[in-house]
C-alpha cells in the first residue's frame, strides 16, 4: 500500500481503509508494507495512521521513497523502516 502525497484527512482515510483490508486478508502476523512518498501534512491526521497501525496484531513496515515532516513521523513510529538508496527522510519540530 502507498501513502503518496500530502498527509490529510482524505489520504489517511484511504490508508486506514487499506490497512484494515490487508489486516483481514493476510494470514497470521505477516507484515504489511507501507510505501511512503509524502511531503507530510496534518499532524493529527498522521497520528491517526500511526495509532491505527499500532493497534493491529501485525507489524507495519515502511519503505521510504520520500518522507518529510509528518511522513518522517509515521516512518519512525511503525516497525522496521526501509529506505531506498536514494530515498529521503526529513525531520523537523512539529507545529
């Protein structure tokens, strides 16, 4: 699954829908992979992704193409973090 674009109410709603769908479809504790290609966005909406993902009984691994701001926070709060050789993670203080 992919978070592509701004972290906002619509994108988060879609990611959460897909997380629930994948969680039901996958056996046992097989991980779900979330690809991040996002400049960040809403802190509150992004934390909804983190909280929902952490509530599942399976790991959620991230694969980062580009994750800035809230995208970085999502990557940091989930399980194993992978980053492409030319991937970018950017952090700053949240506002």
